[in-house]
C-alpha cells in the first residue's frame, strides 16, 4: 500500500541518492516550483546526491541550460541523465541506419544530432526525406497540439519499408503550464500499434537507468539500489520504471494524475488507491507536490 507523506524530509534519510523527474515535479515547462527546488537543495545539503532523470530528448547540456531559464539553480542537483543522451548513443551506433527521417522541432532538437564523446567511431548520420530514410528519429511531433493520428500515412509507408523508429522521449503527454501537449512517446505508441518497430531509451526502459547509475557512480563509488529513491509524476514512466529497477519511488500526484487522484494539497487516499489499482503500478510513497 502506498504511504502518503507530508514532505521529502520525512523519508530522505533512508536514501543516499535521488533519481528525480523534472517536468511536473521540479518545473511546469515554464518555471521552477520553489518548494521542489528547496527540497532538493536541503537534501543535497544533508549529503544526498541528486541525479535528474528526464525523458527530455535534449543532451544533458541542453537540459541544464533550459533549467537555468526556468529558474532551477545548479545547487539543486548533481548531474543529469536524459533520454536524449541515451537515445543518441544508440543513434550514433547506427541502430536505425545512417540516413534518418527526423520528426520534431529542429530549432529545439538540433543538439540531438551532435555526436557523443562516449562513442569512439560514431556512424555518419544524415537527415533525409522519408522516401530516402533507413530509419526514423522521433524527438517529438511537428505540432505538439495536433492529434498523433495525422502521421498515419507516413507511418504506414515507413512500416511497409521496415523502418525502425528511435523514440527520444517515451512520454505520451506533458503539461506546459496549463496546456497539455503530445510528446514523442505518443507517436512511437501509434507506430507500434500500426505494426512498426519502436525503440525506447527513456523511462521506464532500462537504458536511461543504466545511464543514471553511471552518472551516480561518477560521483560516488557505489550506491545500493535499496538506497536510491525515484521521484516522478508519471505512473507508467517514473514509477513503473522504478519498480523495474527494484528501487523505491515517490509519486507526485499533483502532476499528470492530479484529477484522477483528486489532489489539492495532497491526494485523496481513496482516489489514490483506486488509481494505482487501476494502473497496476504501486508507488512506495506519494505526495501532492515535491516539497
């Protein structure tokens, strides 16, 4: 049964490190949550390590720059593991070919195509029209407000050609302020539903947790899984991913599931129990907002 807690500080001494989701937990896509920032700063001041584990398709340098714009200070975290970096490693190993059709917003996602230093001999990746492509790189929809179904014609063609789709962000939706937007995960789910093959590298899939553990190991020689707490508002990304990694989780109910859990300041206990039973994913702890 999920235990509702009043603040991170009630349980934080049990953990040496946090794997913290960003969107919906630390910021709303526009600005930082002051209480969340203060909670992470206090945790680090007590000796804990904070790894931001995000399904952003950006490289970690791009995530850090964006956090600065949102007002998240550098002393609120130690390192960043992004879905973008995990997926880029696969891209430059040639997992979807060398000629790729790109889906996303180039002005925002251009950094995805910058080679990683951890790949000794990166594949020579070029962007091409779909008709010339050997694979698809999806950082997001061309229009985040449009129904993913508008891509059916292209996806049918891609499926018939046997193209793999590399999904740089498994999130289905995010809330930017008060506006809900589609993410790359919605397109990948549609492609899979149509019979295509989608490759995932962010939460809840293992590659991003491997990257997060590598980031953590660079800061501290060894942290046992029992001493890591995952924090997030995505029941099928953050919380399901934590369960798959055998680590405890803190579910932020005031994010994507605010309506389902009837969260005002805190979730309604009965609504929370009904929600986790329906989704068949059980967090260790829950709280309305990270604080």
